[in-house]
C-alpha cells in the first residue's frame, strides 16, 4: 500500500522558483513508481477523489476511516431549564492553519453583540513548536479577547474525556481543507456536535445540520452567527446529538486494513470506496 500527497505542474503557481517542467518530471517519476502499487488508502473520500483526479486508478483507491480510542463518551453537562447550550471548545494544535484566530475573532464579535447574554469558549492546544512571530501574534490576540474566551495550553489525550464534560459544542475552525481530522472523530465519539468550516474533510465528516453545523471557512462573522444560532435555536443541539453516529475505533480500523490485505492477496480488491466506514460494499 502507498500513502503520499498528490502534486503536479500546477504546483509551480505556488513555488515559482521551481519550473513547471521540473514538477512535470517529478509527477511522471512518482506515477511510474505508483504503477507498481496494488492499493492506495485514504482516510477520507475527499482526498481519495483528489488522488483519482490526479491520476491514481480508481479501482486501486480505497477509503478507510481513521480509528479513535474506544472510550466511553463523556457525560453531557446538566443545563437547567431556560439556559442554553452555550459552551464551546477548540482542541488541537495551535497553528496558522487551524483557525484559532478565527474562533477568537468570533468570540469577540459575540461578546460585542447585545443580544448575546452569556457564553464560554475554551481553547486547548499546543503552540510551543510554532515560530515566535506566530506565538506572539496569537497571545496578543488572546490578551485582547473577551473574558468569555480562555486559552488553557496543551492537554494530554487521557485528559480529553474530563475536558469534554464541560463542553456542549466542539469548534473546528481550520482555514485549510484538512483531510480527516481526528478531533472531529473524537468529538463525535463523545457525542458532541461539531461546528466546522464548509470545506474539505471537515465538511465530509460533518454534513450541515446532521451531526453539526457548517460556517464559511475562515469567516469570523459566519462563525459567530453559527455559534449564536447554536445557543439560541431551541431543540437544535438535541436534534444534532440524536443523529450522531459513533466513529470507528482503532480495532475496527485495523480490521478494515486486514480485510484489504486479505483481498489483495486473493487478487480481487475492488472499488475506490469498497472499504468505507468499515463496511465492505457488495461487489
């Protein structure tokens, strides 16, 4: 099996110091070697389709969702009658592309909205490996953020269940396409609806108004409006929770790979989506 990232002559548009001819030669070199590969695996349909568009044979492409630890969902917090599900959280790395700045700006917009009475945004994530300029800009934004927003630093995986107990919504505000974010799978395992950008692997994992809500990726005003709706619309949170499906765990993911290995040795692997969400489609 092979894992890689598709690239072609169009890369010259972003890396103009490298010629289009060089990228074309590189693409041909990679595809020559890829012709020897029996199967390719992607954790999302979005990425699989990009590879197929790039030239990977459709029958060699398979989708196997990443597995998450099989842990008991965190209890939902008690909300007294008349109060709203108004607690939001960000989990993950703090990088220029994960959209923490979009969430901070959305929190500032909500704090300035006279119609918004009370809410809370908690950010958990590691920023230690980022460039000093980015860290300085991030903390400057946090310093100016409303009291409703708090940055708590990095967390350990074993702490996630406890942290989720105080969370109603998990926000994934990435400004890039993502692939198959584990933070979304973790949120769904803990039965928390997700608010995410409307692009890429995020949108694939969180269809709008099914198990969460989408907003215009990178748009703090759109995110603020979506968070306000999440707090104000009666019955919305309960409806989304009722439609949540538990994502595959690590054991199920391993089983999907074993099934694929077995089919390859038997010489009849099919599909681009034969192995999807752990269920083998009928031939």
